[in-house]
C-alpha cells in the first residue's frame, strides 16, 4: 500500500444470506485519481462502494484510507461511516428537502466556525455555479442543479475520497453529458480522489483515469480506458465496452482458419476452440474490383444510418459452415445493399479468446 | 481528522464463517421497549396461570357462561351491523353519483368523534320514559300511560346498536380505500359487459374488497370487546365488565386475570384475522391507474335510497346524540361553567399530551431501530409493540396495576427500611401507571404512522448524512424528524384524542381524585346525572372531531383522480 493512496480495498468478500455479492475484490484509488468501477447491474459494484463507505458491515477483507485501516473484521476495526471522511453522491442526489441549498452544503462542515463555514459554502457553491441559489430549497431546482448541489455538499468537507454511485443516471441524456464534463473538471481542479460506480461503459471511458471492470462479484480486468478497450482480457470485457464481431474456429498448427484468413494463434493450445473478435469500427470496406490479393470479398446485406455514421451488415460463412452477420461501422458514404465489397481487418485490431 | 485503527464501539468478531457482533444500542432499546409493551399481557398470563383462585370454579358454574355468551352476541351483532352500514355506504360514496355524495364522503366519519358510552348516555336520555321521544309520542297518541311495550335501549340489542353506530367507520374507511384502489379497468370492463350497478357491486367490487372489509370488521370487533362504558351502563355482563366485577367487587385478581385471558383469546383471534386479511388485501389489486372512477349515476328512488342510507348513520351516530348533549349542556350551563370542569378539562389535556409525546417518542425509537437494523430481533420487537391496540383496556388495567402495585410496595418498604422515609406509591399513585397503559394501547397508531413516514424517506438521505459526519442519532434529529414533522403532529393528535376518550384503563389506573373528561362523564352518568354529564361528554366529542377532520383531509389527498370528479 502506498501512503498516497486515497482508498485501498484488499480482498473484500461479502455475502448476502448465502449469495456471494463480492468475491475477492481489491482495488486502489490514488490521490487525485478518478477511478471507475464498471459492470453490468447486479455485479456487486454498488456493494463494493457501500463497503468502502462503511455503510455495509465488512465481512472479510480490509479497507484503508490515506494509509489508515478503517475496516478490517479480522483486526476488529470498524470505523463508522461518519468518521471515514468520505463524500457520497447518489443517483437520487438525496438532498435534504427541509434545508436550503446553503444549509445542505453546510451540513457536513461541523468542524468550522460559523464564519469559515459560510465562506466555504459560498466557495464550493461558486465552483459548481450554484451560488445564486444559496437560499433556494431543493424542490425548486432542476435535476442538473440538484446534482451540482449534491456534488458541492459532498466536496465541501474536503473528503479523502469521493464515492459516486451512478451519479448521472437520474439525469436525462442531453443534460448528462454536460454534467459529466462539469463534474470531471471540478474533480480535476480540486485534485479530489474519486471512485465512481456506473453501469454505463461510455461513462466509464469518458470519466476514468483507470477502470475496474466487474462481473459476478469479481474484478475481471483493470487498467486505463484504452487498455480495457483495445486489450480486453476476455470476451466479456471486449463486448462490455462496445459490440464486437465474433468468429469461431479451432487452432490447428498454431493457426486458426476463419473467413478473415489463416490467423496466427499464439498462446492457444492445439485443438482449442477460440473466438476471433474485432470491433465494428476496425473494419475497412472497399469496392471489389476482382483482382484483390488479400481481404474477404463479401456482399452487403443492408445499411443503416446512425447520424454519426453508418452501420453495414455483411453475412459471411465461417470455417465451420455457419452463417455469421458481421457489423461494420463507417463514417463516410457506405456501399449499397447488394454491392460486392472487400473486407479487411488490421491484424492488431484482432483479439483472440478461448471459447467459453 | 485522523483515522487511526482504534477499536470502535461496535466491534465485529469472526466465529468461523459466520459473523457475530454486539447488538447496537438501537436494537437493545427496541427490544427493551417491546418487552415493556408486552409486560402487561405477560403479567396477566402469570397471574392467571401462576396461582389458584378460590372462586374460579364458582364463576365457571355461575356467571362466566353469561360473560362469554354476551361478549359473543355483541361481536356477532356488531359484525352484522357494521357490515350493513359500512359497506354500502363506502360503495355508494366511491362508485356512485348522487346528490350529497361529496358531503357524505367525510360526514360518514363523524360518528368516530364520540365513544360508544357517550352516545349511550345521550340515547338513554333521549329515549327513556321522561325523554323527548317518548313524551312527544305519548302526546301524539294521547295516552299518558301508553307505550309501555316500547323496547328499552338499555339492553343487549341497544348496546349493539350503540357500538355499531360509532364503530362502522372502521369498515367504511377500509372498504372505501379498497374500492378506490380497485383497478379502473376491472370496473370499466364490468360495465361494458353489461353489469348493472348492483351486479357490478356484488360480482366485482365486493369480492375484490373482501380482505379489507374483513380487516375493518376485525378492528371494529376489537373496539367492541374493549368497550366497558356502554355495557356496564346498560347493565350487561361481558368479559370486560366481568374482569372489573371479579377483581374489584369480589377482590380476586387471579380469577379476574383468568377472565382476561379468555378475553385475550378472542382478541388474538381477531388480530390474526386482521393481519391475515391485510396481507391478502395487498394482492387484491394489481394495477394502480389513478383515473376518475367511472361512477354509476343514481336517480330517483335509487338516489333517495342512497341519501337515506348515508344520512341515517351520520344522524344517528353523530347529529342526534350531539344535539341531545348540546341541549342538556346549554339548558344547564351551571354544570360546566365552573372551576371543577376546567380542572377536569386540564387533567384530560395534560395526561393526553403526556401520553401523545411519550407514545410518539417510543414509536420513533422503534421505527428508527428497525430502519437502522432490520434484524429478526428488531422486526419481532416492532411486531410485538404494534399489537398493543388489540389489548382491551380492562385487561391492560389489571395487567399494569398488579405488577406496578407490587413494585410500589416493594420499593416503599425498601426505602422505609433503608432510610426511614415514606415515599408513597411512586407508580400507582401517580400518572406513571396510566401513562404506561396508554403507551401500550396507543403505540400502534403512532408507530404505524412513523414507520410509514420513515419509509418514504430514501435510504440515501441517511447515507448522505452519515458520510457528512453525523452519527445515526444526529441524523435522526437533523434529517428524519424535521422531514417527518407533519406526520408526527398528526400521529400525536390521533393518540391525544384516543387517550382522551379511553375509559376502562383510566378508571382504574388514574391517581386518586384525578378526574378526566372520560371518567367524569362515566361517574356522572352512572349516578344517572345525565344532564351534568353532558358538558364533559360534549367536550370529548368536540376534541374527537379533530381526527375526523384529519382523516377526511388525508382521504381527499389520497387519490388525485378522485378530485377531478364532478
């Protein structure tokens, strides 16, 4: 454990009745770092957040903040949430309805004198551009404004780490992007360490310095966003962040025979069944002239306009004789349905996993 | 702030794979309070089974049969009565349209304002030989000696009538809520399939509302078993009056406790029925589509019948007895324009306010403990604590007085022996005993209100406050209580009024010479000083209107779609 780590979770385990919700999760958030814990709903990511905050009694493992152990059942340490110095932001914002915006933000500032407290409330509200609403009540605010106040309230006491549980899910899509951007800027400016839990892969890619991907109570993969996107650890990790094309085959003589050709399969055992995967935007299409030396000549089935580009569907027959529909993302003008095209995938965009 | 790894108050220890930790202070408080609430019933059981009574065999041979049969007859009569009055009234005001419907919607609750014993006094005065009804009837037929054959209101059927008139609102309220919650679609389908108003009621609305109606009847019957004032004034021996007669009259607390156990058996059967039906009621409707209900237009004779059917319970259960009491009170103001009446009024208000605050505080502790730690222990504690409303006042009286009196004497003897002081009766000689009984009986009202209100506050409020450095108790004071203040006030008013009306436990447990409106009314009426009793009786009714107003307001707010109607 490094002393500058804002939050370290070691080998957390948590059962609900007999169901294992969290199974050996370890993660760390360094000072000033924004870390996203991402995964499909029900994977246990919110439980990890609650264990970190002390809202759930830790059953096994260890939670440390800024080098101090705050939860460790084996050592009989259990610091209650009110003494862990964490900030929390919720999906429903959880602003206290009976208090004004100013009083909401001042709620956690118990250690300051009244004058310092007022100053701090004003400062933080100015940062989220809500200083004009200091005397307003939460019900009078829009969703985006409430989110900003909730963020200000959590940041005001300068927590060791800010924990955000699906903080943008309550906002409508258009607003979400703006609020995300503002939140990230604020966290960076304050140098706040943050652990953000989300089910939205795009949000995780957008926000995170590092991502932990969770599935069924376990961490599947962790690393910077690009690493998770381009070097996924398994097929689940690959398909979580965006759609992938999958072609199945068997390893023979260190190679896999698939519609893209004979591909080298390093690290896979002879005779193993593997999945060859690549993302739709990695594929290049060009009109077939009939004299191509490489590439796969296919016929376009249909095309769909997405606004930001096009998706083109092309059917291929894999090595085992099954029909597979490949998706291709194009930015420019697409070919028409029925056109014969050449399909090429750069070798470094192809990832191979053992079939599960 | 440093976060050193010092051991905390709540430590967690591993025992193999399972975990064990000390129960929190809140859990311990909840369990202790539940024990306190259950203590009177436990004490009754110990008394009943722990000792032998000299007269029990004698009682079984003589009067016990009467007690049981009369209680049973009253329950049967009240069941039939509240169904006949409450269900059609609820159906007509929710699913039909006729002149005056919106007035009856809330007016049908007015009879809740009076306890049964108060209207029993009013009707006795109204209907007895010298009363206005018989006098004018005799004048009409011109025979000063006629009408001897008229039935006496002071009889078993009369008592049933009194109880029905004030208890039907339970059935009305729950049936009403059930009819409103029924899916609009189901009712519309029944209409398009050609159901007449009557057959739609019989074939669709009634079967769907049946669990709620059963729960309402169970509540009414618990109140009927609790009644002491009416039956004792009418001279009918029931289990409730039997407890008092055997205990106070024959001086046999053991036999009285044994009768109390029989009464408790009746009550627990009702409690089981009520909880079972409430559980079923939640399955009875599937969709929650709030649209204005499709009301059946009633015209001509049908509308006239609806008006009469709704007006009669209001007139008989409220207007007529209120008018009688008002007439008495205004004709003899000297009985209540005096210092004694003011003292009684103040006593009632003080003890009701104490009970309301006490009850509400306990309810908050219990409900918050359940929110913080929803463990088996706290859930059982909450269940026990919220069953107190079923325990009849007479049972509570004996269950509270016997142990407290023993405690009092032991304490007084000990202090005397140790210090030579005479401290008197600390519990039974003060308001402690009576406040304890009120807490036991009326905790349910405030607990269910607080629990429902807490349930509406999202858990992330708690988490936010905790993460901002506030302990659970601080969070309760700074977040939950301010958010709930409206509910708390309403709950306090409901308890206040119920305490004001309570008779049997108050009669026994009040300190010497401490008169309340209820006991004063009872004492005066028992001495046949009905005109004098009118002042305090009317005061009870006036305060009793408060919950009627609150309920009618809640009813209006409950269903947005219903307001747009008409």
